[in-house]
């Protein structure tokens, strides 16, 4: 089997202006970045507002193994398959971070025969969006500390500056730092730290903004810390949001590339799926919906996290209404949720698999709450046995759903034709009656409690008195209408990653809250949340280099 | 008078593929970044090697005021004027840093009618080179600390890791920090700090590399710190240089934009002029020389710093041979060097100006040492009087040089026709017999001493015993053949910024040394060197925003 980068390198790409042209976008509206990447002019994007939308399909997944179950490849394979069926379909994905590329997990441009290309570009700097977001974030940090250095007329509490810094690299050494040492010329000594760029609130804002004005307004609403009198201080008060917007202006235009089968792929924005909402940008999704009959998109982690936030945050805030959803499962993840150890997942184990189907079952029930038709995609691996596949199909039939064996990783779109046929039918059926899980007017606590009970299957939500008071405080400060952005482990419905399957009799404890006043959600942290990963003992970066032909080797 | 951004916005730009086409570059060799910025394919650049070079003209300056004397606008105006004279001329400039854009000094894309466009793009993210350099630099930092965290088999001394981190923002708060606190999961507590990206050795390497292989080799040679046994450790030993090169591969292709008069401008690389060599990339200069009959370039700060390093580092290491040089002077800088206070520089003051001409005189003598023909450009300001201009011309005549009044800031290329006519004559005269100031085989100490005596006019070079031993140590480690990269104040020939004019009877004290083993020079620090500026009390960023038309306001 060829490596992803070998397959990508052999791809026959069409000029991106031709991809755009097939979408009806004139070359004058295309901002090229090389010959195979482009942005679509924001003015043009805004001019599309009155066009009807295509159908929106979400690809989500069961609770994943650490390797991920292949939402990205399914989304790409599904879009390719729909195009093979003569449907005009685009795929909308998140932009990769450099962190995993140089760390453990590798790139995020799909894999096998279901990739987006040019793979190296997408995985490395792409069109520079990630760098622009990092620069805007860090400019605000510098302006905060500079304000404190020179005057601090607002009496910002140096101990309560909540705005950290970001870098798009896995760098554990920066998680917790002390800045401003070395004397008065270097500012005041303060505690601080770095998150990875995708965890930045600027990234979340970027992905939820409707347009430049909305972006500038939201950036201004960011709460960067508190005064000695515990009054919140915003980026607008420090006159930082305009310059931040200037840094983000070009980046906000959505990116267009293509799949290996030369179908349009919008790859724009990539917020973390724990402390942010884990979906690509609203602007890209809306643009794709105006230019395509079907848009396939995905959301981070399992459906308890990604789909929940896609529906309750992204769709709620943008007015997008999905028409169908696909739940991706793998035999290995089902066996893991049936209690099999990670080193035994390639052996057939029907009892374990059947036990693990409980996990899928709860995701099916959960996704059903949003009023949209569902189907299941089995992302096929070489070790899967026929009996295992059959067991999944039997189970989903008992739940009233079809399950489609998908071999897109090996076969490209052809491997997802069955899935595509049904997805198109479901999306066209107008069955969808999309509804969010909770209303805006519910209290912040009740919103989090609803997710814990109705999605995680928890008996209830708990929090210490101090955290409960914070909920009340945010209500009092006028943020009560925000949705909640739950941050918890992706490996379990519960907050304990070891509780596989569909655990009952568990309670969800809120450990802390983080206001994202610009993104307009309240992050409810339940468990250990990684805002800055570390590199592994042998990082992928050790094996990456440029060969004598000028090609990048070792990227995967 | 219109602001720079207003003038830039009203520019009639030609598509960059047409600018390239005029240079004889086919559109297939052009990598567009939007319609008005491009990179030239590296393979194509390499294919030009056997073509003859055009003439190379350096624009340098007398010792500047804090506002700078206009080398960039003179270089642009001169190239435009040469084109008006029917000569095929390109200009090669450094890429701006975001730091000054958001700080005090504003952008670095020229000014008035001598600008390079698109101005906002060039000043903000441009083609992403600065971000790529920052990412490569910080990846190495993360890999060093990750190596220490997991194994540290080499026994790196945590107190002697010399590789810092970078960010392209003025952020004094990060000059000196403590990282790795919060427990074993966050690495070892260590001292560290941030420099601005242009001060990165990666930037210096990027600007001196001949091609990708040379880049990868040089990155591998970076010394990142020392073991407990005081042995140097390189980036190659940590297997980091390949991934760093992958991050820089696309950036290494030179950038092409245009002047307001639609002439080609190569803007690529921008190292600091104190702890690095302050010149745009060798690759861009070489490419421009293959594609143009005349190439005008500039080097940071006054001729004691920028020109000295251009000749003794950039030309020495790349084999470039300059054909002529222009020394830029201003009436206000001459008066400052005659002792006038900064708030009285707009008043006529002939005695002060005449006293200040000593400063120019020493720069003329110094530049004469390199064996190339010289001329002087008077960058005209509205307050200059005729008597002041006349005094400058009389003086330069007495030194055997012409001085040309240049009004390019107001008039574009037309304002530099006289200058251009003489520069073309000088460059065509084949008078130049370029020689560097010192030979490779001289000891590091003697190289620094030669610059101090022959350029700064110092009586001698001093250093404490500890620093002298470091000189010896670097000789012993095999770096004795490197040139020296002097880091001192740009405001005086001496190390005291208050000693204006052409001070005599001074000695230059070396405070510390910094090895740049990848850039292949030894930084000799004489005085306070700023590796990370701070933002001013009212940073320019406070007034930057995006207006309702989506245009950036407040950038200057």
C-alpha cells in the first residue's frame, strides 16, 4: 500500500480556477495561492446570500479510539461518491494544525484514496489562516501587557488576566510560564502560558463569524481579564480588536482545494473540539451551500461532542439547518467499547463487538433528538471480518437504520456509493425537522445539565459551590443566552475515559468555566482538558525532510 | 498630502504575471498569491544560474535619525527612475516585520510616491515567509525541550540552552521568561525568552542560503546549546533540521511585487541589522540580477552597519559583486550630527549642517574601501533650504562625489532622474574593483578589530578576559573562518549613541559574542542590543481597523 503522501503526490490535480469554475465562480472572484489553492473573494461570498442553499450533511462518529475512526475520509469519500452519482457535492473540512503533523497523529487531509490535495500545502502553511489567527491572538496579548506596562488606568488585576498566548506547535514547555521578569523595562512579572493555536478563542470566533463586521464586533467582545474590582475588561476597551481584524481580513475568505477525484473541498478554520466547537467555519459552509447541491461536513471527536456542538452552537448561531447525518463506526472502535484492549483490536471478537454496539446505540438515540434522518457508515479496515460487519448491520437494522460498508480509503468515491445513494435520498426526503437540544432562554446551568443528561446519559450535573456561583455570575453579567460548549474526554460518554460503551449511573462534574464572550459560548470544563499537547518521545518531525528533488518526505 | 495607504490604494497595479512576463518569466514559473503578489518557482530560479548578471547597486545611508533617512524610498525611486530612462531595473528590499507596523515606526513598503504595492499585503502577512520562519524557529525550540523532557541522552545543560523562541510582534513581556513550570508533565523549569522573528538565526540563514540543500545544511549546523561537558549541540543532532526545512521550502522562493510605477520589486527576507546582517535574501538578489540589467538593493541602518555587512557578509558568502553604491543623506540627519536637538531639526542651521557633514565624510571614506564607485542622494524634505542643499553639494564635490537632490517621495521616479543617470553611468563604467575589508583567514578578533578601526574610526577594540577567551574558543571549535556580524547602535560610529558626527578617540568594547553557526557568522555585540522591541505607550495598533468597505485603515 502506498503512503498517503505518495498517493497525494501522484494525484492529477486540476487548476483550482477550474474547480471554482465548475462551482460557477468566475476566475475574477478567485484569489489564487499557487495553482491549486485559492480563496473565494469575500465580497463575492456576501453577494450569494439570496441564493437557495444546497442540502447539508453532517458526518459524525461513535466514541473514537485515539487513532480516530475516519470522519474526514468518510466525508471526502461520500462527497466523491455523490459526484460519481452525478450530484454536485462539496466537502467542508477543518484546517489542519501543525501540532499533530509534527507530533504523533500526522496530517489531517484525509488518507488513502480519500484525500484533499495538495496534501503537503494543506498540512503545512496552507493559505496562512492559522498563522493569521495566531498573530491576531498574540497581538492582543502583547497589547494587554503593554497597556499594563504603560498605564493600566483600568486597574487590570495582573493575577486575573485570563488571555494567554498561542503557538501552532505542540510545546508542553510553554503550558505554564512566568513572563515579564528581568526588571521594569520588561514589564511586570506575571503568570501566563501558551495554548495551541486551534484552542484560541480567536479561532472559534473566526469560525462563527458571519462576515468581517461580525468578526470585528466579536473580537471586541473578548473578555481578556478582570480589574481589581472584578469588572470584566474587553479587547475593545484596549483598542485591540481593529488591528486584530486587519490581521484576519484576508484569512476570513474561505479556502478552496480539491479531492483526489477533483471535487471541490472547502477547508477553512479548525477550532479544537473540546474547549471550542470543533467545526469548520460558518462562512465556508455557507459558501459551499450556495455553490453546491450537497455539502458534506464533519465535526470533531464523537457525536457526543462534535455533533452536539455542531447542532447546538454552529447551527444555532448561524441559522444553518442540516438535512441528514452519518455516524461513522469502525469494527475496532466497537470492540474497544466492548472491552477489548488496544493491542487486540485486530482479532475477530464478536461478543466484544456486540457489547460495543451499545456505544453506537446511544449515539444513534442522541442524534435522533435533533430531528434529522440518520445513517451509519462502517469505515472498513483490512482486518474486519464478514461476521463482524454482519453483526453491525443486524444491529443498525434493529434500530431502524441502514449501515453501509465503506471502502473509500482503498477505492475512493466508488467505495462509498451505497452510502452516497442513501444520503442523497435522506437529504432530498425533506424528512429533516431540525431542532436544537435546548432553548436560548434556559439557564446556563440547565443547558449544561441537559447535555449531560440527554447526551451523555448522566444522572445529573454536579459542581462545587464556587463553580455554581460562577454560573450565576455569568448569568448576572448578561451571558445567560449563550449556548454551552462542553469540554470533556472524547473516549467516553462520561468524564472518565476508561468507561467505554454506554455507561449509566454516572454523574458529570463541572470543574471550571471559561467564558468565550467573543465566540459567544460558555466553555463548561468537565475533566482534564488539553489546551497544549506535547510532542511524543519520537515526534514525526524527526523523520521529515526535503529530498534532493525538493519534495517533502516523512509527512503522513 | 495623501497618506501612504491612500496613495497605495489608488495605485493602478498590473497583474503580477505581467510584471513577471516583462522580466521574461513565463506564467508557469510564477506562483501567484492573489493577483498582485507572487513567488518565482525555485526550480526556475536554479535554472538561471548560467545567465550573466545585471549590475548591482547598493543604497546605504549616513548614520540615521530614529525616523530613518529613506533608503527604502530612494531605492524604489532610483529603480523607477532607471526604468524611466529606459533601463531594465528591479529593486530588492527586505520584508517588513509586523512589529513596527503595530508599534511606532509603521510599515516598511516605502512611502509617498515611492512605494511597493500592494502595501497592506506586504506589510501584513505578505506571502507568509515571516510566519514560516517563526514556525521553523519555534519547532526547533519545542523539539529541544521535548528531547530534554523525554531522554536528554546527550546531557544538554538546561542552563546552557541558547536557542530562544520568536514571535513577530513587539512584546517586551516575553524578553525574559521562565518556562516549564507546573510539574513534571510540563517539562523542566528553564529560563528562556522571545526575540522578534527578524532577529532569528533562521531568518539570517534563510537570507544567506543559496538553495534548499544549503538551507537544510545550514539549519542543521545551528548550535542550540551545550552539554554538561560544554560540547556544542546542533539542530541536526536533534533531528530537527529536516522538518524545519519542510516548513521553509515554499518560503524560500523569492517574492515578486511591483512599485507604484509598475516596475518589478523583489521583497524577500528581512533579518535585523544588528544581531544579523540586515540584507534581503541572496536568492532574491541573485534572481533579480539574472532577470534585470540593474538591481537596486538596500541594507539596514547606516553604512557602518548595513553596507559593512552587505559587503563583508552577504557579498563575501554569496559571491555577489556590487557595481556602485549610493549614500543617502538628509538635511535633518546632518544637522542632528552637527549637534542640533531633535525638536529643532526643521530650522535652517548651516553651521550645524556643516559640522554634521563629518558624519557623511567618514561614511564616504569607509565605503571607498570596498573599491566601488559612489554617489550621494539627498532625500529631500519640505523644510530643507536651498542654502543647506548647496552646502551638501559643495562638500561632496570637495570629496570628489556628486550629490543629487531627490524628490522621489513627492514625484516618484521622476524625482530621482539625476541620481539614476549617474548611477547607471557608474555601474556601467566597470570602475568597480570590489574587495571585502578583511580576509577569511584573519582571526575573529582581528576581523572585529579591523571593522572597529577602519569603519568606526575607533582607536582599538577592547574586551574583558572572559570575552577574549570566547573568541579563542570559537577559533578552536573551527569557526575562525567566519566573518563577524557587528551589533552596535546605529546612531553613532561609536558604541555611544550620543556621540554624533564622526567621533574620534573612542574605543569599542565587545560585551558578548553569539555564534550563528548556521548563518556562518559570529555576532560581536558592542553595546545594548534589542532583540525584542516593546510597543510604545500608544501603539499604531490602537488606530488600525477594517472599515465598512473591508479596507484596512490606520496602517502607515
